[in-house]
């Protein structure tokens, strides 16, 4: 009986430690996926809104900005991976304009338009301040 009681006590201690660890992990992932007040969402002008293919990007950037304002994440995490689409290969001027506005494009991965995909694209890392 004493051995069984010791086993039960150890099991309860292990479960409570594991539960506390899960709660800590849940808090971390909750902050990354948390709902934010509607006034905290980034505003996109009407001229630009039709150029966004997904508002998931706005949601992700808004949440990161909100978490930064509340000291939940560091400034280093205020960047967002994006894909920028073009109807044709960008000119040198267009590339410079993007680079001057904090878009770190990976031009080595430029994918030109094709018959089955009419838009070319490049991956980019953007800062929130210049988005």
C-alpha cells in the first residue's frame, strides 16, 4: 500500500509539472495567434487593397506590431516574409525602389511569368515600418 501511495504521489507531481509546462507553451503560442483589438489592425489604402492577394499578411503583420507595442516580441521579429508578384521582370529602378523601402528581395529566386502562371514573383522580407 505504501508503494502504491508513493507511486500515486509521484504521478501527480509529474502530471502537475507537465501541465505547467504545457500551460507555458500554450501562453507562448497563444500570443502569436492571439486576437487583437480591431483598431490595432494595419490600414491599407484603397489603391493598394486590390493588390493584396491575401489579407492573412495584414493580419500577421498587425499581430506582430501589436505584440511589439506590448513588449511581447523584440524589434528583430518585426519582419514579414512576403511574395511580390510582377507582370514582367522588374526594372533596375523598380528593384532599387523596393530595396530603398526596406524590402529585402531575394532576386536569385526571381521566377518569371509562364503560360500556366501569368505573374512572375520574388520572395522578400519586409519590415513593418516600411510596409
